C-alpha cells in the first residue's frame, strides 16, 4: 500500500501527496465514510489509487476541519477589531487538543502600538509574532511552520494574504473587508494544506466569528486549569477548589489587581465560566 497525506478535499475527490511528493486525486473506498477523512489525515492507497485505510490521528478539529494539527496560528489585527474572548477560547481549545498556539498579530503597518498592546496580553503564555503581510516581516511566521499548521481567526484578519505573501503568488483568494461584508460571507470557503518544505504544511481556513463553547466540552470548574498564567498564583488561593471568581482570599484575583495577570484575559475567563455554567447540554 502507498502512503500519503490529504492536502485538499473537494466534493468526493481528495488530493493526496505521496512520499514521492507527487500529488494525486483520489476517491475513497466505500468502507471508509468520506465525511470521516480530513485534510491532514495520513491515508493508505490501494493499487487503483483509492483511499482504503486511514492512518493514526493525533487530533482533529471540526471547525476548520483539519486532522493532526501541530500548531495553530491564531491571527488578529487592528482591523477588524479583535474579539479577544474568541481568541482566548481558541487558545484553550489548543491546550485541550495538544496543539501549540501561536498568537499572530497581522497588519502592523496600520497601527504598531495597538499590536504591541495585544502582544503584551499574550507574551507570557504563548509565542507572539507581530508582522504585516505587506512586507518581509511576515517571514517570521514561515520560520514557525512545523508539521501541520493552521491559520485561524476572524474573517478579514489577513489569513489568505499571509499564505499569498509567503508563497509569493496568488494561490488563495483575498477580498477587502468591505467586499466581505457586502457578500455576507468569508472569502475562503475550503481548507487546503500548502507545503513549505519537508514536514512543513500550512492551511488557510475560513474565518469564523465565534467558537461554540459546547465544542470545548468542559465543566465550568475545569476551565481554570487551562489558563497557564493562573497556575502559580492558584497554589496560594485559600481554597484548593477556588474557581477564582469571587472568593476574598483568591490569589488569582489579587494578581489581576496588581497587574500580574492580564485583566482582559481574566474578564474573558469570567465570561466563559458564566457561559458554560448556563449551557443546556441536552
Ligand atoms: N494594511 C494591511 N492590510 C492587509 C494586511 N494583510 C491583509 N490585509 C488586507 O485585509 C483584507 C482581508 O484579507 P484576507 O487575506 O482576505 O483575510 P482572511 O483572513 O483570509 O479572510 P477570510 O477568508 O474571509 O476568513 C484584504 O483587503 C487584504 O488586502 C496587512 O498586513 N496590512
Ligand atoms: Mg481567506
Ligand atoms: Zn482563586
């Protein structure tokens, strides 16, 4: 059997990169549900070049639909206005799924000081890159590509522009923010892996405005464990089970007040706990 990697999926056809680096278009054998094969999946082909078996999976993301993700580049920009609540949920999602989050602040040409302000919020807990897809600073992202990586973030932050800049070509479609609003949808509609070298792939994905809290599949009491900056303070909370919401003797709340923990991150944490508390699961 020949081994390959699914780069793209369009209708019932999968583009599969073989170890020879040739890319072939394949169908899947009926025993495999075609909805169960994702971009990023390792697959095996039979003598007719049809996918007959799936390889092992490290993880899987439903939105965007990609398997075996190593890193997620969470892209924000001065425009459109960042929704940090969603950024924090994506960050948490990465931690839950064994994906390394990298915060990428694009369009630094528009407002450098705004970008630096966002960077301050995240630099203690993740790698942060500031760049513009309009100049060479975008190469900082290319250096970080390792394994299967995805670009994620709101529509119009510049995900497709980043791919085009790195590929020095228009390999994926870009639209202005106003055009996107006019058409009422994101420009990028499909997922595709672009190759950047041996075992280096980057996927452009459709922008999304929200991440459904249900997808996190967490209880309200578990959320705090995925905020790495809380951990060293949490040891000093009076109660072991402290949720860091309203206890008087909460070391995390004290650290927020003293500026050791970002207020933005904390406020979005409160919002997430409250939202998850009110979810009706059935
Ligand atoms: N000033 C400036 N504009 C940028 C930069 N990067 C992208 N843009 C512009 O931002 C707009 C949106 O870019 P896209 O690349 O289509 O955004 P996207 O994130 O792929 O959007 P979706 O596919 O809808 O999710 C376009 O008008 C780009 O020209 C940048 O670094 N600086
Ligand atoms: Mg796009
Ligand atoms: Zn506490």
